[in-house]
C-alpha cells in the first residue's frame, strides 16, 4: 500500500459517479437474486435495476433501517452457510445485536478497506501498530485492524483492551510506532506513564488511530477530549468512523478535515428527517449502500448517525467526499428542560474536566413522558459539584441530575463483564445501552 492513493480516489466527480453507478447496478442485481428481504422490498416498491439510470436515482429506493435488519436478519443474508467463513456482530447499541456473516471475499474486502484507512492516516509497511482493543467477542473492528495491517505489510502487536502496565511494557519491548486506541483510554495511559516516570513523549509511538469516540467538533477543531490528549501528548491523532453493518471505515488524512470516503467500497448519502438529501456541509442522517459485499450487502441503509458530508477537494490529493464528526445518533436526541441536544454534548462537558475519572449518563422518562438525565461520576476530591454544575450551565444552559459515586461502583457500571466497550450512556427510554 505504501501511502499510495488508489486512482479512483483522485478521479473527478463525474468519473467517481460513473464508477459507482456501474457497481451499484451489480449490487442491485445481486441482492434481488440472493436476498429474500430485498427481493420483496424491490417488488413491493416496483423497483428494478433498470430504473437506476444515474446515481441520484437511488432515491427511488426506500431506505431500510436497523429495525428492518433486526426483524428480518437472515432474510438480508445473501451467501449460503457453506460460503460463510466468519461471523461477526454489532455491539448491540440499539437493541438486539446483529450477526454479520462474511465470506472469503468479504474478508479480503475488509482487509483492503482497513489498509486504505491506515494508509490514509500516513501508514505504510514501516509501521508497527499496537492494538489496544479486543479482537474476540465477534468484534469486527479488531479483526479489520489485524487484516488491514497485514495487507499494508505493517507489523501488529495485539495487546487487547485495558491494563496500562502491559501496554507500556509492550511499547518498551516492541517499540510500536502507532497505537490503535479509544481516546479516553489514552488519558489513562498518560496518567499511568506520568505516575510511573515513563518518558512517553520521547518514546517510539508517533501517532494514534482513534476509534470509538469523537475527538473533533463539527468545525474539525479538537473537542474537550481531543484537547486534553493533545495538551498532554502532542502527537498526531487520526479520527476514524466505522460500523459493523457497513464493514467500511472513514479515516482522516493529515489534513484532519473529516474521514475520507472510499468510493470503490461504499456509496454515502446524507438525508434529512423526510428522507431527502441535504446539501454538502449540512447535518443529516448517514445512509449507505455497500459495494462488493457478498454476505450482508446493504442498499440505502439508514445508520442513525448524524453528521455532515464535505465535498471540496482535500489537500492530500484525494477528491473523495469526507464525513464530518458524528454529532449524535438520530434516536438519542434529548429534550431536557427546554434544551435539545445529543449525548455527545454531555460527554463534552464531562471530558473537559480532568478531575472526572469515570462517568455514565442515564436517560429515562419521567411520569409525564419527558426526558430526564442523570450523570453518575467518580472524580478527584478537588472537584466540587458546583464547578460541574457551572460548566453544564455554561455549555448546555441546563444541569442534569448529578450523583457522585465510588470508583468501584462506577467501574462496575461502565465496564460490565458482558461488554466489549465502555458503556458511557444508558438510554432507558427504549432500553438502549450505548457503548
């Protein structure tokens, strides 16, 4: 891979659209022939591949949702079991976790996707990555990083989640050049290093691929979490966004102006509440159509993630569209005491106070059907509740209910034994657990 940019990503808009239109037609023929759900979906809506004459004709096809996937899981599957060689699943962020079957071709596509993503973040065969996330529990991302690094010709050391002592011991021994980590875990690594006189600023690690949490605001400036990391450890941070359902990642380049779309792998749309496309730079719901997937291809799948798409050419040489930071999930909007926000706005306040060690946000309905918000947190003794209250009022104009609890108690909430990621949000309005 060696930092090269595939020709399609430097092609003109017209060339990219022509390429995607041809690939889209292949996908439509494939799902009609192999997916019981799409065969019925297209028949019911009088859609055939011949009706798609341009990329904008995608709008003729009614989108599908995660609820459709949960209700008709195996009707979406397009490969027989004797061709499925890997079963992964979603984290169950919204209800029941979804199983995603993968063929040999799908795994090769996943490896290609992650190699592109790592190369987008300046990676090459000279890189040694240290993976600080799990690779078990049917977690696609961990598998993707391993396959992508191998495709790139780079080194990979799989340490897994947690245990700062083991992370730093491995860094000292293997000398990795890049970490793949959840941003909030980076702060714990830094705290451990500072407490144990580890000279982390002059070590082998020169960059971090950040997953699972946003480090940027909508204008691409660093948010509170990103700022806290950069103030402590001023190395390049590359934000990345992906989901198991689309088996594709959007990763930042050195410009740090959004995660690049790889047009040979996915078609992305941003839709408003009525399902109409919005103009570039305007936030809406990310809706995707996967290209080149055999096991679980998706056509116009509404991800539930709210973000904006940016289409101006990037200084890195790619002409591909880029996704801005995810500002929230459509079904997680909070209406609280006259204020409307998404959970990341609450996370931003909590992440801005370095005295807060762990936290969990709970949303539930009151007796009148309105939203209530409870923040449980553990913090250093130097943090007074008034400081937290004032920060909330300044940022959100309202203060949620606050409950300060012991570290042992908060750890049992944030890191339950069955979860592969930290649980930062529990939405009891519809029994959602957000990781």
